[in-house]
């Protein structure tokens, strides 16, 4: 079937004017969007649902209502408030980006994709989203919702992720010269509320007359996805070191890499092979009588599963080296990732003298 970009634009924008979602980072109709709120929401929404993001967005904007305030914040405070959103590299880049915007741009975000791409943590999608939504530039942000809508509209039968450039190109054909930001948000809303991954509500879709996937009779078959590779499992040993006063040892992870800049309980590296006791002891942070707690802590990251043995020990040492001692009841004051919270729960339930 032949798709008319002009009809798609007209129908989708008309639908959006009636059905748009009321989201805290969106400007009311007829009002200019706040680039800070658009940027903050787009960073938070990466691989995270709208429902999850809303309270975090409220907390961040309540504490740091302008980009200059976020730039002046302590990174630990930002990481602490970010807990639960995952992918902590985004929080570090968020803080770094705020500092660049405040220092080098007078607190004003650049208004082109090219300039936005030079800021920390802003990739192709986010640059397009900010340029279109905050500044009205003709740009085409393609998130998961837009991928689904475009793949069905054009019946793209090449599997993802290889089909991504083609979908980007096809979606770009639909982007209007005017109201590009509204159109981008309309595509996102359509994918989130009507063109769902399973059981899409095609009868309610303003684009069903143009949609090749709908005409095929099986729109849920698009986008086509390649079979998932099995995630490998990595192994590590973590040390629950307890001082005489009950405090436990924490240290900060390197700024770069997975969970960078977060606090952790000292551990070995995480590798594909399991650890012998002798190997693990080379990474022990203090001298102690270590014993293995019953059961392991399991956690899944995007690209691998992790299994952690927990060794607990008491020490008379007061020096923490590069770490700090923290009372267990005050662990919540530190930016601990979910994995470390699991370890703390396991150790506190399984460690007794």
C-alpha cells in the first residue's frame, strides 16, 4: 500500500491535540517547553518507564529547579537521589552535562542537534528529542515507541537492530517542517498508548488507513527482532568487613565503568570463572577471620548475570585504607546500587557471631 506522509502528519497531530498525555515535563499547549525539563526527562526516560520516572523527575526539579542548581550539586547527592533509576553512568553524565551548560553556555542549552551532541551524556536520540521538543527544530527522535510505530507503518521486515538505520530514515520522512516537537511526542504517545507491543489497538489508531502492518493483518509481528543471545554469568566475592563497633567497610568504585562512582562493599573483580578461596583472599580489604555466608547473591545487569559469594569477617583494624566505615543503619545515606543493597540484606540476615 502507498503511505502518504502528509496524511500521517495531519491525522497524527490532530489526534495528539486531543489525546496527548499530561506529563510534568511537557509544556501546556501554546507554551514553549523548558529545555532543562525536556533534557532531564529524556535522560531519565532512557530504558525506564514514564510511571517510574515521574516521582524522580519531581524530586530532582524540586531540589534543583534550574540547570545551574544541578551543576552546583554534590555528585554524591545526585547519585543518591538517582537510586532506583539504574544505569548510574547516566547520573554522572547528567551532572557533568549540567556543569558544562552552566559553565560554558551561560545556563542555556544549545538549540541544534550538532551542538547538543557535544554535551556529556547526550547521544543521537536525545539530541534530536531536545532539538525538536524544546526548540522546534526539524529533528526526528526515534525511541522504542517510534521504532514500533514506524516499523508497522512501513512494514519493515528486516530484524532489529540491523533495521534501525532504515527505520530512522523512514521516520524522518514523516517529520513535518512545523510542529516537529509535537509530532515527535505524538509518535511517542501513539506507541505508548495505542500501538502497543502486544495487542495493539489498531481500531483506535489515527494512522490505521496508512499502516502497512495493519493491512497485513498481523501488526504485532513488527518490528522484527533477532533472537536474543544468552547472557553469560560472571562471578565475584564480596567482603562484609565489620569493625568492633559494628560499622562495615565501604569504598567508592572507579568513576568509569559499570556502577562508576557508586559506593560498594569491597570485592574481587567480576569474571567468567569462579573464585577459589586462595584467589579471593588476595582481594581481602583488611585482616580478619573470614567465613563464607550461606547462599550467594544473584543480580542481573543488561549484558550479564552476576553471582557473588559473601565473606564476612570482624576485624580489630580501624584504618579503612581508601574506604570508610559506616554504621549499618546509616547505609541508606550513601549512594548504594541495588546489588549492594542485596548484599547488605543478605549479610545482615546471615552474619552472627
